[in-house]
C-alpha cells in the first residue's frame, strides 16, 4: 500500500509541526508550507496521485488559504 501525502499550510510553524507529528504517526507522508504561495510551490513536488488532502489555515500573510 502506498502512503498518501497530506499538505499542511499554516503560518504557525508550531501548529504545522504538531499536525505533522500526528499525521506521520498515523502513516501519512506530510509536506509543510508557511502560506498559500509556499503551498502552491510545494504542490509542484508532490505526486498528485498520492495527494490525499490539503489542510490549510484561512488567514495567512502573502496568500490566504482560500
């Protein structure tokens, strides 16, 4: 079984680390980004067939989660 990847986009590095820890323990690959722009860049490096979910904050600097 191939592990699914989850992208976490949030300006809080502490929150991203906490969510990543939980998801990694559950067997997911996790990619992090600090805002919407970084999130879009991070998607370029993710196999779209393996992308299972994007968890994003709505309120972020530079580019929001919407």
